[in-house]
C-alpha cells in the first residue's frame, strides 16, 4: 500500500510537469522547475513520514504483544498459586476428617497448621498482615490458656485458611498502614484479589505494590497518565463500580510464583 501511495504521488508530479507549461506559459521556467522540485520534496517527505509512522506502529504492537504475553504468564503463575493453596486446604481437611473419627491428639496438627498459616501470611501480599497474624496468634494463645478446646481452635484455624482463598477473589477498598519513604501512613488500599494492590495516601500520593522475589515495595507513581488511571480506579470503587474496562499499570503480583 505504501508503494502505491508513493507511485501515486510520483505520477501526479510527472503529470504536473507535462501540463503546467501549458497552463502557465506566462510563468518563468525557473519558477516552474522550483515549484515542481518543491512538490517532489514534499512528496518524498510525506513518504518518509509514512515509513516512520509504520515503523513506530510495528514497534508499539510488538511492545504490546510482549506485555500481553508477560501478563498472561504472571496470571498463570497466580492461578498455580491458588491451586497450591487449595491443595494445602484439602490436606488439612483430610487430617480434620481423620481426626474427627477418633480421639486423636490434635496439638501436632494444630502446631503444623499455625506454622503453615503464619508462613503463608508473611510471604503473601502485604494486605493487613499484622491483623491476620494477630488473629492466628490469638487462636494459639486461647488454646494454650485453655480458653478454647483443641476442636474449637482447629475450627477457627480452618476458617483462617478459608480467608486466604476468599482474599484471592475479593475486590474492594480498605484502610491499612503502609510505609512510604520510610514513614508509616494510614492509606486507602484498592485490592484486586491478590493480583494487584494500589494505594492512595492522605497527601494525594498514589501508586501500587511491586514484588521482587519475596519482598514487597510501595511504588509511588509520578507519571500523570498512570496517576490518572489509578485515581479513576479508586473513584470507580468508591462508586461501587467493580466491573468494566480499566486501563491500569502492569502491577501484577507473583505470590507463590517465586521462592
């Protein structure tokens, strides 16, 4: 198609060289030549711009394709993480079933469950970590102080595991303390399951959580375009809009994807 455009312009220029002398005999020959050369230069410039725009378009499409492939790979890793959590729950459920059939000492099972849940919370996305850890610790303390029976402790711990799966599907706004620039601040959190976490601080700083291995960081956004995308997300969630097409930065978390 680009070749056709070029040929069209060149044929037009050629025709003008044939007819212009007859149409403007009063004009100076040098002026006509200058005009024709100027038109040809403009045609060549337009063709060059078309080539540049085509190259830019191809580069953008290639970049988008790579981003889509990367996002799909990360989503697949997230799905694998959820499946592994479901397997852990099934193992605990099997032990619960066998325990219910006889008078088995539940303390080894509980200790294993406490350890696994604490590890899951600490290595997972940074969402209300202190509160969730405190809830598990309360179950342990109540059990040790004999304020609850082992059976009751097991039921509460099982509910805590259920919260892990619920979090993977939960979308909404929450409040929690985060660290920005080395200082703790109470921020609003937009949680998209356990796939993405965005934040909005009281001083209008916004951003999202990034992951590097097992470490999580609150990344402040300064790019105006990306900032507007995050602000729009918070505005939509405040209006109870949880479905639709949102353009967001690539803030996918890989919980369970790396050790």
